[in-house]
């Protein structure tokens, strides 16, 4: 997800997306521990998406 797409979302939508991404990240980490994922870079991508969402959310809150 691109930063421009996230900036267009409302704060409520961003919070929902953060919860979803965090849940997926936890599931991927557990699955990777049990049996290696085909593409372990998905964990890195998901972690960065969460960070991006949190950063943009903080920026929106600061500008209010």
C-alpha cells in the first residue's frame, strides 16, 4: 500500500487497517516458525506497512 493511498483514508479506516495488518503479521510469523514460508520477505513487507500506517496516523493526529 502506497503512502498516498493511506493519506486519503480516514483515521478510522487506518486504525482498522493497522489491526488487520498486525493480525496477518502475527499469523505469518507463527506459520514461518512452524514451517518456512515460500517468501519470507512478506513478513518484512507487512511490518513496514504497519509502520507506514502508524506514521501517517500520527501525522494526521498531529495536524488536527
